[in-house]
């Protein structure tokens, strides 16, 4: 392997690490993108890692460069998103990279935001070697922690994940209405971890009335997690002051509409919405074409009767079915976890 090949191998590994690191910014950086960065020194050793902090705090590049210190001079900055080139709550990351003396920058995804874009060209004009990632690295970054933010930038609306837990025959409750617990503790821990990473969690009025859920993200010991999503109930029925979902932290919103698109607009500047409601709410979002991703937790049970996972999805023939592609499968205890994304038309 020649020196160029060795360098690219190190850079591929570093960019993969940057994608992994960026996951810690999920649910933290909004409305900024959850970016990850890694700094290699001139010898190709990792000397800095970072993820975007809370709004107004440091971007991923700055965190990584601060950690690297003087060892960034003459080195390479690898980042999941093109470094920003504008003054917002903080200064441009391009200026920080230039001040650090990096020789080379590799980024995975070009910034689609016209306000922040242009960082690559600014760095090139200043004499920095700037290289976009290859197609496989771009695909990995776009399907990673950046996917919801990128969707928001490109479509103008939040990325919507429909989450449900069901038996093998697609039942979310038995014939007598019992539903706790269809899936096991490992699945429930996974759900609470996901709640910490998304921006808003939505249920319908029916679920609120039937279960009086708190919709909080909890740790293994049952205590609330440090980071909580916005909790929302969609529907025209009033949500009383004593409802558990209201909580006391100001993180509740009543979406007084039956229209999924209007509900998303009422949530404001969020990237990722998790729909956890019952079959009717799931059907409404599916019928509106507003489900971008499905997270299914399937228990090794057959109920034979009871509520189905979805109702009224706007499908009358097999040809009209909503299609999805499997992106991830895992075993969670005895349960199967599936992550699927909507097929592009």
C-alpha cells in the first residue's frame, strides 16, 4: 500500500468515527445539525474528536480543534458536514479551521443551507486542500445522525418516524384491550434511548385518554433522563391540566388539529418527530404520505385478535401499499427491532 492509499484509509476510518461521534449531538444541537468531526495530525494520528454542542455553544469542528490544540497544525480535519461559513450564534467554522492551521479538510455532505454554505470554497481560496468524501462515505453520513436535519433542509418539514410495538401478527393490543407489555425490557430501554435523541414525540387524543402517558425519556432506574423531547398531543380534545403528559417542565404542546401536516407545522423548528400514537394516528400520517421511517419492535407472540398496528392508511389495493426498505435489524432480548425508510417514488 502506497502513502496515498494509507492516507485515504486513515481518513476513511476517521470519517467513520466522526459519524459515530456525531450521534451524541442528536437531540442536543437542534436547530443546528448534529455534526461530528475528527482531527488527524500531520502523521495521521487522531488528536481531536468533537460533536456539535447546544445552540450558541461550539460546533463539532471547534470542539475537535480545541482538543487537538497545536497538533492540528499541518493536519487534516474530517467532518460529516461542510464547515459553515457564516456568523450566526457563533463565528464561522472556516475561520477556526484556518486559524488552527489545518492543511486538508475532508467533508462528507455539502451544506444545503444557503446561509451557511460556501465553506469549502472559502477554505480552498485560503490555500487549504479540500476534498469531498466518496459516494459510500456520503451515503453513510446521509443515513446517519444527519438524516433528519438534511430532510428538514431539503423538504421544509420535519423527518417523521412512526414507532410501534406489536406481536408477530401485527397486534398492538389483545382482544380484551391489554397491551402492557407486548415487548420486553430490552425494547423498552431502546425506546427510551431513542426518545432522548429526537426533538418531538406525538400521540393522539385517544392514546392520551386511554393510557394517560407521561411520554418522558427515562433511564434504566426509572428516573427522568437529562434530555427530554417536546411532548405533544394531536387532536381537538382538550388536554386537562392534570394530564401526565403536561408535566412541569414546559415541554408540552397541544396540537389542536386532526391534520398531520398542520400538526408538524405547529411543532415549530424541529428536525425529528417520533409518532408513538395508536393505530388511528399512524394511519393518518401514512395516508398523508408523512411517514419517512418506521421503527418496529416485534415480540415473539401471536394474539390472533385485537387492535392492529395501523388503521385507515388510505390503502385499498395491494398496488397502493406504502412501501419501505429495511435499513437495520437487531435482536433486543427476545424481540426483533426493524428500522425501515420509505421508498422513494
